[in-house]
C-alpha cells in the first residue's frame, strides 16, 4: 500500500470518528432538552394540582397584567385590586355585548375595576377598549326590589282569586302572602 492510501484511510477514520462524536453530542443535547422539558412539565402539573399554588400563579399573572396596564394607563390605586380574567371564547363575548367586545380576541385580558372595565392585549401592550361600569344608586335598587315584591304579592293574590272563581265549591280563604304560616 502506498502512502497516499494510508493517509486517505487515516483521514476517513478521523472523519468517521468526528461524525460519531458529533452524533453522540447531539444525542446528549436532545436528551438533556427532553429531560429538562419533562421536569418542567412535572413541576407545573404539581403546581396546578395544588389549588393554593394555582391561586398564587394566577395572582402573579394578574399582578403582571395590572403592572403592564399601569404603564400605559393612569389607574386610581384607591379603587383596590381589580379582577383579571383571560378571554378564552371571544365569540361568546361578542354575542353577549357586541359593542364592548367587538375587537376582543382570545388571549386578551379583561381587567375590571369598580368604576370601569378594560380589555387589554398583552401581546401588543395595547388597550383595546374601556367602558365605565354604571351601578344604580342604592335608593333605586331598594325601590325596584320593593316593587317586584309588590308585584309578586299581587300575582299570588290574583292566582288565589282566579282559582276560587274557577272552582266555586272551594271555601274562600283570605290569605296573606307574607303570612308566616304559609312558610311552614
């Protein structure tokens, strides 16, 4: 054998050795990556199965969203912590209130303060919509509750009178819907 063929064989052996070493390193890297992903997945499953840990994760996400929102919008700190919800079904929201949710997308966040509701898109760091929350004054709320109670009382009296007029053999009995004996 000539020297040339010996050198070619050595070069081929060296190339094959480098290729094998490269494959071993690549397999080790893929194995490490798979193991790392597996351990992260396991720890995440443990966290999600623990309600307390899940609540902490959700609180951290809500705080992160509110902090990002505070950078682009003046927020009244005296209103307290807002409720934060992630949009998972934008079509359902658009059907419920098309005007407010017209530009909402899955993954957006709904941030609700006592005085306003905000749709925030974290991916673009954008406020999509803001709407005031209007609550009826306390006096109006109570009077509407009382009027509905009066309507229920009138309805129950009418029903009793109607049933008595349809069945004349029944003894007429005067009932008061607020009578405590009826609740027993």
